[in-house]
């Protein structure tokens, strides 16, 4: 037995309402409720009893206790029922006689509230209150002791009850005033905090404007100075060329050596000046993008032509730039793509004393990826975070022999992001580095590009997954997911995410943007049919291909319903594995996977 009846009071006259309130107060005190909770419960009981008496003419109150901590009060009447019940409970409807105040108030001050009202039958209201955590549990053995004490408890006269009620009102009013005082103090504190926040924002805006102006001055200085440097450098290079070509006469061996040093230093300085000028243009946002159609091997051929002659015969370094297996075309700024790749290959050769430097190309679904791999000295793990910062160089013994300006990599990443792509690095110290340039095959930006900082988040994160078919498998059966994943992996280059039920599957579809969804039909909570409906109702998921993968024998009506949204229906089980593979291939083609392009790679 987990419930016990404590008290019943019949409501037939107004005096009974007062009696019910008095007995409620006495009983709740014995049960261990605090003074405020006693007042709340007594108020709720008297209001509900008054409603029953006023609108039904009579009623019945019963108090029960659910072990170990909950008191319930049930008020029943056989009246006409309550109209506009929803508005009354929302506190938006109060009649001229006050109907609804008791119901709405009881709902707010009690821990439990239930009401059932039927027209012509009557109304039953049940409210409940939990004993405070500080009080102990009440056991069935305690009830007899409580009820014996209640039997001899003096409840007082109606006048005394009114006095008690007035005292409760005064206490409540005092608490309300105290709360209002605290609220005023909090509002004043909040206003002061707001003033501080506004002042802080103003200071931040001022500093941001100051930094912007300082950056403009720096950029202007770089631009002006690089132009000023280029003119004399060009003259020096031209003069050394005249001397080396013996236009004005022969040179002694010592003079030829000296002129060679001058020419080499001037060329090195001109490279730095050109990088500074490009960096200034990019940071000023004035660099233009000139997209043209070109074949990727044109750029690769230029890289081969520039760097292979610089590697002496018999040198322990090999430069490998293979021609792609089939023609690849881009529509972007060819000069900037070449500039990025030249920087990457130059860096790789600079830091590779022996071994191999490779430039590889891969393309898929609107993106192209260039990888420059070397077997050189590598980059320490703690330096990977700042290799793309301007004027930053790795400080280590191995890198001191190969000093540079620290501009090549930052400029390359900024140019990559200018073209809508990104540049990433992976490296292991002592084993080599891999720089990955990822670009859209068609530049979709404006003729004047927008700079995205090297450490800012880019709108569409580009990673290795962008070159793989993204498959989301929604199935509650783990072995089925494993079999399907194995089949798909044997056919295409894919990355997977799995969901064991429909709800998690929809959540993953929203956040991961898969290329295709493989969906089981029979799942707990949200089955495949409802998942299809949800996908169809969301604009961002409506066009994602769905391949149903099921063991269920479908009726004609179910099949028609599924094919309205799904692109294909696969059977999980086949007598011959070859049949399952053939069915999967056909489904992947319908879902948009290009087998021809994939196999060309």
C-alpha cells in the first residue's frame, strides 16, 4: 500500500470551507510542512472548496498521503462543469464573480495539479505538495501517531482562522516588499553593469578603429616602399646582366665572381620585395582575381620548367611532378595558382637535402586538390599553428641553415582563400611535410577578391572528406550497417557516419550534409517512413538522395510511397553477392556518384 486516506470533509455550507482550511492547516503542520507550505496548501484547499460550493452547491474534499513524501488533496463536485477551462488555467479568463482565480492560483502554488471537468457531470481537481527535503520520510507506521495527534488538535474558531489568514497575508506582503527591494537593487546593479559594457564596447570600437588605421598605414608603407625598392633593384639586375654578357668588355675571373654575387643577392631581394608587394595588395583588399579556363598540366609544366633546371645532376633530391592520368580543367586565376604552387615546391626543395619532392593532383565533385609532399626536415608539432603567420619562421637548429622571410606560406594561404579554397599542412619532424592546396574547379567570387585571414574560420571547411563521397547510414542493426559499409567501401572512396535510430539520423543529416543517405525502414522510435517525411519537409534535406536498404517485404502501396522520395530501394540480403553489388552500383549512380570520373582517378 503506497497511499493512505487521511481526512474527508463534506462541503455543504460556507462554514465547511473554513473548517476545511483549519483542518488542512492542522494536518499539514503535523505532517511536517513548513509555515509557508501550510499556508499555500490551506489557501489552495479553501479556494477549491469555495469554487465547489459556489458553482455546484456542494462538494467533497479528501486528503491522501503517498509514501514517503507527497500529500494529495482531491476536491470533487457534481456541478455543471467548467467552460473556458483552458483560458482559466492560462490566467487569461476571470469571470465577474472571480471564477478561475482559485484554479489558476492553485496550479501555481502547488507541486502537482490535475483537473477533469465534464459538462453536466461535474469537476474533479487534485493538487499535491511534496514534503521539504529537510524533513524525513513518512512511513505507514507514522500515520497512526499523526492521526491520533490530529484528533486532539484544537482547530480554533472561525474568527481565529480569519486572524491567522490576515497574519499570513501580512507576512506574504512583507516578503513581497522585500523581494521588490532586492529587485530594485539588482536592476540598479544591472544598469551599472550595462553602462560598463557600453563603455567597454566603445573602447573596443575605438581600439579596433585604431588598429585598422595602423594596418592601413602599414599596408600603405609596404606598398610604397616595395615600389621604391623595385626600381633600383631592377636597375642593379639589368646592369649585372650587361656585365655578365660582356657587352662592355671582358671581366676578370674575380670580377665575374663578384658580379655573380651581386646578381644573386639582387634577385633574392627582388623576390622578397615582390612577396611584400603581393602581401600589401592582399591585405588592402585590392588584389584582383582574373579567372580563365586552363588545363592543370599547363601549370604543372611551368613548375617543372622552373625547378628541374635548378636541381644539379646527381643531386640526392628528386622532383616528381607526374602528368594527371586524364585532362583536368580549372576556371580560376591561373597566375595565382602557379604562384601558390611555386612557393610550396620552392619551400619543399629548400628544406629537403635528400629524398623526394612530389606534386600530386586529385579532383572530385567540383574540387581539385594539389599535394606537395617532401621527405625533408619537417616542422615541429608546436610550430604548425603559426607557420601561416606573417614574418614567422620556425626556430630550430635544422631550420637555421635555411632562412627566409616568413612570407611565402602566409601569402600562399591568403591567395588560396581568396580563390575560395584553403591551404593546410601536415608534418612530422625529421620525416617531411605535406602541404595540401584545395580549390574549387570554378571560381565563383567577384573580380576583386575578399581576403579571409589565415586564422579565421572559412565558410565551408575544406578537408579530406570534401574529396570523398559522404554516406550517412541510418539503421538500428549494427551488423547490417557493417555489411553495407563494407560493400560501399569496396566500390567507391567514401567517408561514413552512422546513426542507430531515425532521430539521430535526422540530426546527423542536418549537421553533416551527406551526399547520400542509406535508410532502413524498421526502427524503434522513428521508423524509416517517418524519416522520409521529415527529410522531405526540410528544404536543406529535401534534395539529398535517399537509398532505402531493407529486409522488409513491401506492398505495392508502400513501394509507391517510398519511391516518391527515395531514389532506390535495396534488399539487404541476396543469394549471390554479385547481385547485391550490381544493385548497389545502380543505386549509387542514381544517387549521383560518377563512376567514370572516380575510375579515371
